[in-house]
C-alpha cells in the first residue's frame, strides 16, 4: 500500500476531500520525522512506537579490498508494533 492508497482509503471512509486528507497525512509524517530528528520517540497507543535505536561502534571488513574499517556509533529510526497490532496481523494473515 502506498501513501496515495492510504489517502484514497481515508477519503473514501470519511468523506473528506483527498486534498485535505493528503495535507493531513503529509503533516503527520513531517511532525513524526521532525520529532525523531530532535531525538524524541513517538508513541501511538494501540499502533506502535517509532523509536530511535543506538548502534554501537564496530569493526567491519571490506572483503573486496581485504581491509578493516571502523563504523562509528550512530542512531537509526525503528518501529516497534504494539502487542495488540502484532497479534491481529499474526492471526489474520493466512499462508
């Protein structure tokens, strides 16, 4: 599902114009990204948490040049789904 699909679904279910829904979705995403860039986690009860994870400094190998490199400590964004959300997905998807 793409962002356009999400906008279409919300518009269809609520009756709100697509342009308004798109602005709202874009604003939500900008707010989420801005908060995480500042170092804050975002918690959406019943959905999940957008968290910042710290990756420790480590030594890695460049196998094509046969050299070692040091990857410095850095932070990455991550998503941790809520338990209720995870259990719904696990029980609804059939193989």
